C-alpha cells in the first residue's frame, strides 16, 4: 500500500467511526521504548476518537433534511 492509499484508508476509518471507543493497536519506536522504559514492541490505546454519525440530526433529534436533500456524513 502506498502513502496515498494509506492516508486515504486512515481518513476513511476515522470518518466511519471504526476506532470510536475501541483500543487501536500501535507499535512503539525504539526511541519511545527507551524514553518510556517499555519492553513490548506493540501496545493498544483508546485515542478517544468520536463516533461519526451517518446521518446528521438537529438538537431535538429530528433528521436534518429538506424536500431536496438529506445531510449525510459519507
């Protein structure tokens, strides 16, 4: 996977809310392992990414739409 595809995939995952409330795996760099005194190469962390709605709603819970469009988050 090239850089453009990797970046696109990461952004798509973010806006789909895939990592919302879920610990995401990551790898420590050698410098991080030295600075933090970590032995493991990998870790998990919930980065508190907000879940993304598929359909926008108003404050009263009603769907935001008109006769010509619906506001979707896709």
